């Protein structure tokens, strides 16, 4: 006769603390209004969700500071306003970094500023580089590090970085060479006219 298996040991249930209970109530009552607040102020639903998540994280960490007199929603709106300001500052920083990269790449490829297809050409050119060359170009152009600082990040001597950076730029210039005509504009092979046959 097969022995009857013994039941698993009981799982100890942890009591929900007053702090957790209060946060859950705060979240349930204010999530939708906060999401609406954020959606009206940013262009992306993902950004809005991030703002609400960060706001609620602040509320959890500072739950004892959240008013218990019925003004919790206003408190959360105030926190969301600060989170939104930080989000917008971060977006501006990213835009400045992108501009810095564009300016750095002007040294590598001619007249990139006015090219409608330049960003695609640059991405394609960077993709042709080795991981090390691409990282070095990005550290100096995108992150704004000088060769000495990049050397610290990469763990190599500064003079090695200077040499590698010179070579990486040359390789990027070569990679971009096929994408650009002699006038410095992106070649448009799709719209190039075939040579007319001699009559």
C-alpha cells in the first residue's frame, strides 16, 4: 500500500504593516489621477508611467511625510511636479549630448549638419566599427570625455587612447566615405539617374 504523502509545512504569513497598508491605499486612490496629470504633460505614455512610478517610489520612501489630513493627493501632485522637472532636465541633457556627438562627427564627415540622411549614415558607419572603436568614439563624442578621462574609463594609458582615437576616427571616416559624395552630401543612389545610352 502506497503511503499517503504528508502535507507540506504551513507557510508563515507575514502580517501587513500599517505602513504598507497606508501605501496601498494611497496608490489605489491616486494612481489614475497621477497618470492623467503626467500624460497631459509629456508626449509618451511610457514617460508618464515612469513619472508616476518615481512619484510613488518617493511616497513609499517618505510615507511618514505624506499628509493624513485629506491632502495626500496634493502632496503627490507636488512630488510629481518635481519628478517631471527632473525628467525634463534629463531630456535636455540627452539633447545636448546628441548635439555634442553631431558636432564631433562633423570633424569626421563633411557637412553633416545639413544632411537629411546623416543620422542614418552615421549609425551605419558606427555599426561598422569594432566594439572598442565605437565605444571610444562614443565616450569622447557623446559623453564628452577627453582622451585622459576616457583612458580611466577604459583602464588603459592616455597615450594609448589618443592613438586609438585617431585610428578610430580614421576608420569611421572610411566607413562613412561610401555614404557621402565628393560634395559632402549623402549619396542618393535610389534617385540617381542611369547614364543615358549613346545613340
